[in-house]
């Protein structure tokens, strides 16, 4: 169920390019977050209490409000493949933060498969003429770090007993949307005209890619190891590549197919425990040897 969240996020590219008006990525992020958050609050009628006002604000900014502008900046300054590969570095950041913030034991297994996943995604989405831009690279890495820190803090702080997954998602979507509200109108000015295809696209991004996806995502963070959740993010660029091939006629060559297999292997391996070293016990007249 948690994997459905990054799967839905993988549809963002084709929805944005085919249905939404160009030149207003922050407005798309705002409509993806704020209405869904307010709808969740109205449905659950549950507000944060005490310290959770501050925690919900921090998580909403990291997971949504700060993440969206950084992703859009990276997408504008870099080819889509490069931006997607930088975002795919998030499992590596989470593996490090799990040690520093959650005090988990270092896992060479998860670091190795996280690196394999980044390589696989890179093979799928980076074309032969990819160009690099320093500001775009910094934005892409900052986006990965923002989402990784938000994911790790969400695991560390947990979810208050009085808040359902829908309410918890509503808190963060609302906080992220309120963060985006002044930024959107400051950077982009007046909102664009919305025709029926754009309305359909905004509804998809808000209800499926926003509310439903984040309910499943935060529910998964509470029930799964944080590093297992992080590696599922690799599904997003893979879904985007598949939809590009099916709907937009973009081709997948042998290198892309091989990268797809590597990334899927990393996703599966990231859900499995690291292989334990076997201990051999040998009985002797003098005692037991291990």
C-alpha cells in the first residue's frame, strides 16, 4: 500500500506536461497541497495539540512546502533524467540519517542497494545529451535531503494517538500549502486560467497524488522500517519513464531496460533484512567451538 504513493507521484510529469498550463509549477504544488489538506481537516475534525503544532509545521515544510519548489527548480534547470536521479539519492540520505537521528545500526546492505537503485534510475532516465547546472544540482540534492529529513523525523516523532493517518496527512498538507501560498503568488503572480483538462489534472494531483498518496505514505512510515520506505521512492521515476513510453511515445532502449531491472532489484532488496552471518557450532571433547 505504501508503494502506491510513489507510484502516484510518478504520474506527475505526464499530468503536468499534458494537462496543466505551462509556467506555473508552484501553483500546481499549491493546489496539490492546500485544498487536500483543508479537505482532510474538515473530514477528520482533528487539529494538532501542544507541541504537535510546531512538529506538524516542520514536517509539512520539509515533506511538502520546501520539497515542491526545490523539485520544480531542479526540473527547470536540469534535464528530467538528471533531476530524477538526484531525487533518487534520498534512500542513501535516509540510511545515514537513520544512524544519526534514529540511532539505528549502520547497514551496508541498505547503503549498497540504495546506490544500486540510484545507478538503475540513472540508466533509465538520463539521456546521452544530459547537461549539468550547478544551481539545479544543488536544488535536486536539497530536495532529496529535505524529503529524507522529513521522512526520518516523521519516523522519530511518530503519530499522536488522537490523529488518524488522514488527519496526520491533513496537518502536513495544510502546513506545506500555507508555506507555498505567499511564495507562489510572489514568484508566479496571478494564477493561470483553468480549462477542463487542467481542472482534471489539478484534481488528480490534489486527491490522488496529494491526499491519498500522503495518507498511505505516512501510514507506511509508521509501520515499516524507515529505510524500507525510503527505497520505495525509486518507483516514482520508473513509473514516469514507463508512462512516457506508453503515452508519449518515448522509447526505452536496452540500457534503460537494464537500469529498470537494477532499480526494481534495489526496491525488492530494500524490503528484505540483511543476510545474517551464519555461525557454525562444532562439538569437541574439550567443549564447543563457534
